[in-house]
């Protein structure tokens, strides 16, 4: 999916993040507010933080001061020019919460397109289709997998891509791969490089990746082939392509997706993302992290890529790795990491 073709960026938008803004469950909403090139967030809807600013909730003074309000009605009062409602939370269990229905309906009646990261597809439900048609708006279900005719197994065609490919891998889930990918992309643009990037999760697509698919919705046999097509498409117009990885190669629950992305992108260089203070896997406390060296070994054994560096949550001066490290949240951190990548290419 390429949402850039559907909106004049940056499109003024409202972000629905009820009960989750600033938390891990609200990471899509957080990402849209902090990083989106596609949507200009004018108000965030979360009654639990109403009256605050996004910078206060996120604890990031460098983040824009977007007002947080209680409802779509309040948001429209603040930003009547909004063109889209971005649903930035995917609740556990996958269902659309009853308390969100009124907010989404009000947005549609106001003429806003709906960009949804929900597990349920609004465009496949008669109620939402009819309401959208009545008010002339479009429903974008970001998690929808490619059509069956667009699925194929990997065949190595990505080898013909006329661009350098850089994959952001990690030591765990929810460790910062999407943020690192985006910060590398922005640093490359600032350096004058013709850079593009590929998203493999819903947040990246909503932030404005040049192409993307929520890769964990793709049947396993076709993961590599889908990623090949994404990378090849972005490489047609860019000289360097950054690819968002998923999970980790040592993750017993999700490594099949990780490997499919690695083989489908077949990168020239890899950046590993690590939280040095994390000992056990997020949501899987029974499993300890394998660590950077185990991950690096597997990446280099299972591909032709070199691990160029580590994107760390810690202070690079205090953490010992066998390759250089930088923190993309530090001033100059993305540029340092990009320098490692360029040296490895």
C-alpha cells in the first residue's frame, strides 16, 4: 500500500488513540504524531489525556504540541480543515470497540477519509461502506493483505534492484526498528541522498513509507516474494532503500516473518536495533533475549549482508558492542548511524 498516492502530503488529520496515546498500544498514533510526512496531526482524540499536549504525554519536548481532546466533535472544532481520521490503535482481540463507533461515524459525516490500522476491515462491513459512500469518503484498511493475484514466492528478482538496500533488524519486537528506519531515511535525505523506504507494519505505512504491506498478514510462503516486490518498486525511483524489519531471527514466536523479510529484501547492509536494558522478550517473559552477537551471527550467516552498526536505546559510550553504535534519539545520532551504513556499502 502506498498512501502517498491518495493524499496531498502533509494532509491535515485527526488521530484516534482513545485510552492508549503515549503507550506501547498506541505506538501507531505516537508515530503519526512524531514522524508522519503524510499526515499533519491537528488533534489527538484520547479522553484519558484530554487537555494535555502530545509533547507532555510523550515526554518528548522536541515533539510538536498537538492538542489532545475527548471526542471527534471536539477535534473537529479544533481542526475543521481535517481531511482524514487516522485510527492509531489496534485493540487486543481485534474488534472495533463500541465506544469508538460514534467517533468514526462523526468523522465520516464530516467528510473525513478513514485510515484504519484495525484488525477488522471497515471497507468489508456494510454499515461502514454505506456510510462512506453516502458521504463520499474513502475507507483505507492498512492491514489488508495484497490481493491473491499479487502474491508470489521469492525468486531472487530483488537482486536486480538498482539501489543500495539497508534493512533494519532487531533483537526483539517493539525495540525501535520502525523509528530507526525512518530516522535513517530522514538523515539520508538531509545528506542529499535520493532515499526511499519500505514499511512492513501499519505504523510505517501511515507515517508515509513509499511502499508497504503489513507483512504479518501475508501467508508465510509469500513473505519473501511480497518484500521483493516492495523493495524493487521503491528502488525504481531511489538510489538507497531502507527497509523496516520485524521481530528478530532468534524470536521463537515470530522469526519466520523476520527471515522472510531478510530474504525478500536481501540487503547490502543491516542495522541492528537493541535495548541494552531489556533482558526478556516483550510479552514473552519466559524467553530471555539472545543478544546482539547472536542476532548478528544469524544475519550474516543467512544473507550476504554486513551488520553495519547498532541502533541502541542506551548511551553508545556505555554499551559495548562488536560494531559501532549510535542512539537515533540523540542529536546527531541518525547521522552517525548513516555514516556506519555508508561505510559498509
